[in-house]
């Protein structure tokens, strides 16, 4: 027995392919001589042909030689007698295959063009091409084949493989590459829709279905060590051929050295850290002379011990409380305010210099200054988006206040804590979600506002806006005198 050496793209031997192409004939006689010399034959009529032909082909032809024959009314086709057609576009990646207009042009005048969309070869019974090809709904992968016919002459078939283009969907929840203890990882939603993501976090390749180390993505997930995230996109029975991959490496927080500043008024000692050309307190001020314009969050002294005291602006400046509502014309340069001897309440320009020094460090830049300054523990997200929000549809999940951590890296030991605030109405809010710091600089446009620095859980950046109302109580960080 001679083993066939040639098979088409569907695994059919030449004789099997001939039988399959003639499955619409009214009668089909399949005859095969096995190695024993005894011939076998089956005669099919059209009503049962389509149902039994695949099984018969397997039974009769799987062990046959190339000498087997198919006896049926045969029309010989002169394939290659006509010049080749051209499919436009001729293949590639696209934002959405559904949006592509596919055309076929052939140089033979009057020839009939036929095409397929399933990868099979175009036959004389295949759909006839008109002006363009109508694509199936939610198509994401398409193999278009076409050729022309004129009588018994045909052109060689040509093909174009078209595929949806997906962008790398892996991103850190805060939109940054820096994290220390843990960070949330999300997978961005492709705008052309219909895709599902499967991922692994152990470096292995994801399977097309969930199970074992492969998980189906439904919500952001946490990583807390160096992790390689690999993602496979699936839509229906089709698997996107590119496996997306990113490795995230934690940045260790600052471990020293620290200096010390002792407040002679109450004997409390504060860590200090050098950033740029200035030495800053690395903790919030805890000095509480009285509770007029200065309070522990929620009236709980334990919060003062961990997060420091909250002060209104006049208290932080150590000036008359009337200046919470009136214009103050003093200088913001080296103004001591409520800070310990040998230090002062920083001006707006000193805060700006601090941020500039931080952003010049490797892997930080302007976009990540907030993460470099935030403490590496204690922060929670405080942002909510609704399900019908455009950004929600892109990111595939809803932010829920308090659900996820929003910790920084504490790259320089500055360690911004989410101490919260006390509003001008006396209500305490946003502990674990917010930190605000007074400067000695008044807001230029309002008599009852002063410049501050604001950090929010869930919102990137360091916010200054037009200033904060002076009756609001915020934290204080002091900077050592020159």
C-alpha cells in the first residue's frame, strides 16, 4: 500500500478532496481497491450524500492508496488558465474587521468571481462576488479566498487573512509603574468589543478556557511581589494569536538614613529626611497647644499620635484667627508658624521645589511624584464610577470606595499619610482617603483661601487648585531652617 504524501490544508488527500468537491452531484460512485486486491464501492444518491459522505470517505479512503478513483460525472476545470485575482485589503491587523470593506478585482473581463469566508477553496457553487463582501456580524478573524471562473477555466485561488488588532490591555490600576507592597492590576477593555480575557500570574501561558493557573478576568486583581502577567484574548471559538505579557517589579520603600528634630515645647521627636536642597519632617506635626482651630481626627487622641494634628490655616501660621477670613499681607518666607524652633511652615515654592527634586529621580518623572511621596500603607481608594460611565466601559470594572488599596512607594521617606480633614462645618471626613498640607502662602485671588497640597486616594497627582478655605483643618509638615 502506498501512503499518500500530499494533503490539503484540511488534511484531505487528493482523492478525498475530489470526492468532497463533487458532493453535489446527483450520483457519486466511490470505488477503492485495498491492499488485499478486493475492491470496495459505494454508490450515493444526492438525498443521502451529504449526510453519509464524510463517514464513507473516512471508512473507504483512510487506508487507501493514491490509485483509488472516484467515478462520477466530472467536469474538468482548467485551474490556472485565468490570471489571478486580487483581494483588497490583502490581509493584516485592523481596529475591527467588521468595519473593513473587502473588495475583489480580477483582470479577466466577464469572469465570474466566487469567494469563501471560512478558509475553504472557492468552488463553482460558492457565493458570487458583486461589489463588496458582506461580513458576518462580530467577525474578528477572517480568511477570505477568491478566484474567477469563465466556462471551465479558472484562476488560482488567492487569500487574505484579516484580524482584529488588540492593544496591550495590561495596566496598573493607578496608571503608574511604581508600587511597593501591593498594587491592583486591570485589563483594559478593547473598544471593538466581544473579547474575553484569560490570564495567569505565574508566567505560564494562559489556556483558552479558565482552569488551573488560568483565570477569567472579571475585576482588578492584586499583586504584591514581582509578577509576570500574561493575557490571552478569546472571542467565541477564536483565540487571538498574540499573548500579551508584562512583568511588574516592586520598588522598595526608603529605609534611611533619617535625621531627628525634637520639639522643645512638648519633647516630641520627629524623623527628618533630606530631599533636594531641603530637610523636611518625615512625619505630620503632632503639637496640640489647645483645641481652638486644632484637633485630632474625630476628637480621638489616638489619631493625633499616628497621623498628627489637623490645623486651620491661622493656627498653622500661628497668627490671629481673624486672618482665616481676612487678607494677610505677611511674608511666606521662613515663616515659623506652629512649627518647632529651628523649622518653619513651608511656602508654596518650597513645596514645588520638593516635587521637582522627587521627579528627577529615576523611574519617577512628573507623572509619579505623588506615588513616590505617598506612604506605602494605609491608603484606600475613594473614587466611584458608575457602570454606564465611558471610562468604566473601557476599564471593565467599577471603583468602589474603600475596596482597594491605593498605597504609594515612599521612595524618599517623606511618607504622606491619609490623615483626612476637618471641614469648615466641623465634620471630619476622608481619613484613609485624603491628605492635605498647609503652606505659608496665601491664595492670590481670594482673601479667605491659602495654598495647600492635596493628595486623594483614587485620583492621580498632587492637587493645588486655587487654594483651600482657611477654616478647613489640614496636616502640617515643617521644613528645617537654612
